C-alpha cells in the first residue's frame, strides 16, 4: 500500500451556542507524516477530528483528502478511533472485528484474515471468543485499536490511542503507526503524553483556545519556538564567573546541579563573552545549547498565544501531560 494523498484542514470554525470552540484551525498531514495533535482539554482537538470524520459540521472551513471532499466512500477507508470508545460489550471480540471490517467493505474471507492478523499483532488473540465486557480496560483498548486498523486504512485519525495501554502495548502501537507512515499513510493522533508524541512524531500541531499556535516539524519548532539557552558546566570558579558575567550583561541565570543555564543564543556575542569569562576563571567542562523538549515548546507556544486567546493552559512538568478541563 502506497499513498500519495494529503489531508488538508482549512480554516475550521465551530461554535456550540455562544461558545466558539474552533477559530480558524488549519493544518496539513502529508503522506508518511506522523502528526501529533496536542493541546489542553477543551482546546478543540476532538471537535477537529469529529469534523474531519463528518460527525459534526463546521460553521466555516473545509476538509479534503487528496484534494477532494471527504465523502462516505472516503470515510470507509479511514481508520478512526474516537474519544468515546465504540465497542459492543456483549459481542465476541472476533465477531466484532470481522463485523467492522465488513462494514468497511471487506468480504468475509478478507475480514477474517485481517481480524486474525490484528488480534495477534496487538496481543489479544487468546481473547478472540470472549465478549468485550469480560476484557480488562487495557485489552478493550487493544481491541478498539484493532477495529481502527482491521480494514487496512489509507488515513489514520486516532483520538488518544495510547490511553490505557501498558508499556508493551504502547511499543507495539508505536511500531504499527510507524509502519503505516512508511507506506505513505498520513497519521494524526492526539495525546496528552508529550514525551510519547516527541519520540514518535515527525510533526506536531499545538492547539490552544481553538487556534493552532504552533505547527510544523518537531526539529524546526525546537529552533523557532521557545527560549534559546546555553548550559555552562565546570568547576565552581568557572560557574560563578560565568554567572557574574551573565548578570553584568543583563541576563538571567538559573543554577542547576552541575552548572547554570543562561537564556541566550549559543552563537551570540553575549554567549561568547560569558564563556570567555568562565574559561579565564576556572575549568569549563561543557558549554552547549539546550534543546527544548516538546513540553517546553508547548508551554512557550501557549504562553505567547494567551494575550490573543485569553486562555491559560498548563502542563505538568513531572509527567509532561497536558492538563485542563473538557476536551
């Protein structure tokens, strides 16, 4: 399977009553890209995905796949995992997956083969004849993932696909998404696990207050979003001298266990002056740029957008999960 179609989301606006949920959301997911869609609860991620799937209509804007509007035929070829899980609790796992595959256009033989392949791949083959309600929440999540993949989709739209998965299942699912991307399938998924998004995604879109506040390649966002910093490490004399030099140049200083952080461009004249002072005073073991994490990029992008949106969103620094209210 090789795909050459791009998912284009253009200028989506959506209001529920007087509450404006989406404010001109636009992004493209090209063939082979894995797009992480992140934002605090209530930012508009789920609403955006529902519009793509035709579950709700936008007040303004459009969605296309391969340059064409997404109709019922195209939707049948999409692998969609909704926020509200949609399994039948009293139906057997195998029968349910075959049923979903048939709904997406597969014949009975192909549906059975696809079901067998995915339950084995996702580690629930031993539960094939069990009713879904007898499964643990983690295994129900695996079956829900299989339901999104069983028909060999050409586009993946997954709302919190890693929620409730154990580490082994996360590894398996990550591998599956990377395999689909390698075949040219556009993949977009939402997640509150920013460290997972950072390790898996080639691109990320950050949603805040119904607007995209940052979008692009992860590495490009590292360079463009956030505060550039350098880390200086060495003996006490070098660190103290570097800190004094930074303060004299009107720079803030953050001490860390083995040195200090200074918010300056690594190749700036200020950075060179700090380094020269530190070297003259003692032994410098490290003077390197600090690469921001996705959590730091998220914080910076949201903080820069707050005067425009009036929305305050927070991230847990311990778990790197995005926190908030209703999605």
